[in-house]
C-alpha cells in the first residue's frame, strides 16, 4: 500500500469523482449538459481523470487493477443506463470513449503521472513550511 500523509483527502477526492461520474451517467443528458458530440468528450475526460486520480493513490503494481475497475465502472454504468433509466441509452460509443480515457490515463501514468499524489504531498509540505 502506498504510504500517503493525506490519504483520506485523496481517497475522498477519488470517491467524490466516482459519485460525480455515477450521477452524471444516470441523470438525463439534458440536465448534465452533455448533448451530442460533447457527450463523448465528457466520457473520455471523466474516465481519464478518474483513472489517473485512482492510480495516484495506490502502489505502482496496483495501477492495472485501478484501470480495470474504472473501465468496468464505465461498462456497468452503460448497463445501468439501459436497465434503470428511461432518458439514457447504453451506447458502444460511450463505452469506447470510457475505454479511450482509461487507456490514455494508463499511458500518462506510465509516463509518471501515477506519482501525482506523492508530488502533491511534497508540494503541500513545502507550502505549509513557508
């Protein structure tokens, strides 16, 4: 497990993002403001952000597990849209945008972005010492 001083803050941030993604996925598209075109960008960016945030608070060997869980969340929410809402439809394009966001996050994490929480804590510690 990755040792982080502000672990509760980071975990709270990740779970807040999960909640935002779930709510945004199940509300009518008109309320969320994601009409045609921007919808796929929202999926891509939401899952990219969620995957990067999740990857940053775990040990490096657990990053693939985070990526898989975020991708499965996207698939599950597409299924939930089909089964539990009357205003949203499951779309392969949305699942593809989710997957593309997760793959982009994985690539960014391999380039070092998975260290964001450690870097943020170093910066916060320096800032607090001023």
